[in-house]
């Protein structure tokens, strides 16, 4: 029966007595099929819903929420081959709207599935899907993304936060991260229709067992990459900021060789702890040390003694001698952090730097292009 609903020709019937029945001009087959399905008993509708995909059920919920009321005459005209009861003159109007769509859907589908579909509707199309993809385990998402065609993988990653994308790519093998990030940097953003189609597939293939979006445990502290300012190359640069230094440097070198223009765009968006001494004004160092967690700073500096001595000297050169002595005493008692811990702390430092720049505390000094070192 689900197949019949999807394929039925729901043009106005020609039977006598119904010739004057007029459909709204904006009615689509989805609206009419939604009327038929909603008119059935919950038990009968549930059997049909079990055969429908989430995509089809989402279309039903969306179509039904757009309806106002459906008169008995219109209901009978639309669903005469399904509902003999619709000919009852006492049949009351069938209500539509968002609230009624929720009530009807929860009657027909299992609670978890209904909430998942309704979460997508409440999120404005596919937005709730991406918030849930963000919460998928990194390993599972890395495996899924690598199984997709490159344009699809790039589209998926472009909708995630920079940090999530970096975490996923850090688990991929070989030169995959190079290829997919180059695809992200070179391609234009996918159309809304294409992204909605991808979101629907993710719902079916990846998220069936994932919790519905909308909880407040983690909030929306990290803006998705797709909403960030700048071009695609800058987006890739922001992602690279979260990768380990070895992978970051290898990617930058790869982009520079493969596509110098893209490589330059990406490089301009990268900010490393090692280069802070060339990118920050003295006032920036003061603001950074004021706002940064002391433990994070000490760990970043301690690791910086091995990979960013010039930045360490720059930071110490812009605070009081008394504070420098305090820091040095604490640093002398610290063990050198592991590479993972040290780079993690340094990334936190550069994150605070970028936030201070966004807040207007200071401006970064632009990177010098090749050949600009001498005067210009």
C-alpha cells in the first residue's frame, strides 16, 4: 500500500458529484498522499509507515504540516479509492499544521523514529542532521566518509566544525586528507537541494541509531565550517589549524605544489604557535597572556622550548620581568609534554589569539608573500 500511495495519480477525480471539488493550486502529490495517510486509523497507517523510508516519512510530515484543514469533500475526492468512510456527511474536517503533524506522526511511527523526523523538521530541513553527524564517533565517521565519492565526502566535511573535520581526517589513511581537502578548497558550495539530498542519505545510512538533535548537553559552541567567513581555501586552512603539525605542514606543502593559488589561500588562513612571534603585535601578547588559562600557557610554552623558541622569547619579552621569573620557575619543575599534549595546548593558544582578533583586541600582521622579505 505504501507503494500505491507513492505512485497514485491524485489529480481531481472526474466522477459525478465531485466535479466541483477544487484542489488548492499549490497542492502537490505529497500533500494529497499525506491527506490519505493521515485519514487512516493509526493501526492501518502504522503498517504503511513501516514500509516507508525516513526520507518518504519526512516528506509526509513536511507536506502535512503545510496543510490547514481538509474538508470531507476534498478528503473524499483525494482518497476515494482508499477511504470509503470519507463519504460520510458527518465526517469532520481533517486538521493540518505543525502540531497536528506531530500528533499524527507519533501515532503512526515508533517514538524514536518520529522524534528523529520531527527534529529534522524543527531544525529547518537538514540542519538537525548535521548537528547529529557532528556527534558521531570520529572513527565511524572517518570510515563512512572514506567510502563515499570524493565530491560527496567533501560536501559532508564542509558542513562540520573545523575541529571535527580535522579529528576525522586525522584518522584517515594515506593521502586521503590531501585529496579531500583539495576538493573542498577547489569546489563551489553545493546547492541547498544537493545538501538536503546528502542529509537524507546520511539519515538513512548513518544516523538511524544516533540520538535526535536539539539536546543541550554540548550546545552549539563551535560554528559549523559552512557558516564561516572566507573562501573555500580559507575554510581548509581553518581545518588544518586543528591537525597535528606534521600533517599540517605536509598538507600545506602538497597544496603549494599541486595548486599554488589554492595553497596560498589555505596558508593565509593557517595560524601556528611557531609563527606567533611574526604575526602578533606586542599588545597582542599582553592580551593573550591576560585571557589564556595559565596551565595551557605553561604547557604550550614548555613544549615551545622544543619547537617554537622564538615565540617563547616573544611572549616573555612582552610581560614584566617579575612574571617571567615566576613562569620560568614553574616551567623548570615541569616535564616536557608529549607531542599530542604540547600541540594541543599550542592549538588552544592560537584559538584564543583568533578569538581576540575577532573581538577587535588587535590585528594579526599579514603573512609575507614569497619574495617580500627584502623591504617592499
